[in-house]
C-alpha cells in the first residue's frame, strides 16, 4: 500500500505544470529576464545559455524579453573565435535574445568590437546594465 501511495505521489510531481503568476506572460506583458555571464569556463557559459533556452521553451519566445550580459571573464561567451559558443549565441539571437558586452571589460582585455559575435551590443559597464534593468523590474537570474 505504501508503495502504491508513493508511486501515485511521484506521478503527480512528475506531471505537475507550473502555474503562472498574474499577469500571465504574454506578448503584451512579457517576462523580462536578465542573465549574467561572469565566468569564462565552458561549463558555466553553456549553463547560462541552456538556462536561457529553457526559459524560452517554457514561456515561448514571444512571451519573453531577455538580455544576457557578459562581463569579466564571461566576455569570452561573445567572442567570434569561440565557434561552438558563438553558434549557440547566434541561435538565441534569432529568438530576439539580446547579448550585451561590457565595454570596460573589453577595454581591460583589449577586445575590439569586431571580435564580438555580430549583433552583440556594447554598454559602458555590464554590471550597471544589470542594475538598471533590475531597477526597471527585470528579473535577474544568475545560474
């Protein structure tokens, strides 16, 4: 009997759907999400990109406004020469995800704008971009 009850509870957990908060995400009221990439480690970069992809799949890309800010060692995520990562960045850009590079980091590391994945935006300070988006009500996620 315990096993049957356990299996029933497990099946409920597996099939549970997320209940959206009001207002539900929509084209008019999208979820506004900002991610940051600060690590140059492949695993950390791919984790952020996968998390962003999961958010888009769950809400639908038309119901999400998303920025991914790369600064410090995370600027590596926006370099053209990082072919595998650049491909994933390009795919997310096709879903209107905005990728933002920190100008201060670029200056410190001697990175030219032409070295970035095409379509990347550059701001003076990545951390300030995050602060300003959060101040506007964006949700900051740092996986």
